[in-house]
């Protein structure tokens, strides 16, 4: 007998993977936790396969679950594309979102992917710059929403996450042991004024070996083990690592990721994008993969 996969059930399966747990997925889908759990169980029973490995403290996908996830994403995306193209009532428009260079990854690509699946006729125009310029553009009405990295929360912003700055270097690198300590920063980086006093307080001599307009230049210098930099915990690219300095470098202050525009907008669709951003930045500082997550 032919068996048919249900899009609603597949959507729940994908949502659990994307949101890092059953509880978060239930909130995203506007369902109860038990309803999402029941849909996952029904999916396993329909296929006659175990999709989730529940033996450890965390839940991971089995080999069958890994294979299904790829198909499920495609099926849900195709379903949403069909509905979007054939439904005249779907919202059309453009949202301009500003995000600092250093927090685009890993959260923003996933936000854009999920938002496009939910609102295929809405185009999100991403602007990547530094916090001061983004705030100027927002004040002029050039951006609908912006994220910033700041030391404090302001009256017109909402703090989505608070994470410490960490020292970042090349894998197995030794630049952090050098004195003067070689540093690489973008010219408009707001982290440097918070980091340098910490080094001075520990009497650590430092040298700004790279000051540039380009984040790529900074990353290349650090990846070559010619300098180190600081980033918000959990936002470092895969080719760089947090430095295990054992106290040889100062502990760094907490940085806030703030959202502007969510409360002032009268647009439902902008408010929906704000929800996606909140969900993305409320996750733990070390992002979980799509195949392993904690059950909240």
C-alpha cells in the first residue's frame, strides 16, 4: 500500500532540527510540545524507522533521520513555494536588515533561509557594516531593522543576547604568546576600545599590526597566525578558534547584541522577521548542529 508523507509532520521534524529542541520548535510552530512530540512519533511509525537517537543526554539524528532531513527540507520548501506563487494574498515587499560584519555568521544565513521559506515573496535586503554606521542609517530610515554589537542597551533597543568577547587566533597558533601582542582590527571596530584597557591593566605590551576597512583582511592575518583578534563568543568562523590562553590574556567584557526597529514598526512582516532574529540569537553561545540538540 502506498504511504504518503504529511507536510505538517515534516515541517515539525525540520522545525525541531532548526530550533534546537522540541519546546522551541513548538513555540515557532504555535503548537504544544506534546503535539510536536506526537508528530515526530507518528513520522517514525509511518516510515517504520527510528529517526531520533534518544539514548544520551542530547538527541541526535540516526542515519535514517539524517537522510530524511534533507528530503524534508526540500519537500517543505517546495510546498511553501507552490503556496506562495499561487496565493494572491501573500505579502510582497522588501525589508532592509542591517547586521554588523562580525555577527552575520552563523545565525543570519539560517534566519534568511527560514524567513524566505515562510514568506517567499518578501525580499530581505541585507546590509553588512559596522554598528555606528548602521545606527546612522537606521536613524535616517534607510533600514527597517538593525542588529548592533554594543556594551550597553539603549532605550530604543532590545537586547537579544549577552555574550562575552573572546580571544580568537589561528588553530594551533602561537601569535598570542608574542610580546608585544600582535592585534588585528577593523578601523571602526567597537571592540578595540574595550579590549585595550584590559591589556594595559595587565601590563601586556601590544602592537596593532593590522588596521583596515576589511574584515577579510583581519581574518586572513589571524588565520596566518600573524595576529589575534577578539570576537563575540560563538560567532567565530570555522577556520579560526578561541584561544585557550590559561589566564595569560585578560578576561574580556560582555557584549550585547541589540535589535532596533522591532517595537517601532507598524509592519506585521517586519515584526515576523524580528521573531526569527530573537529565536536565532537566544540559542546557546556554542551553536548546535542540525543533527544534535538539547531537548528543552
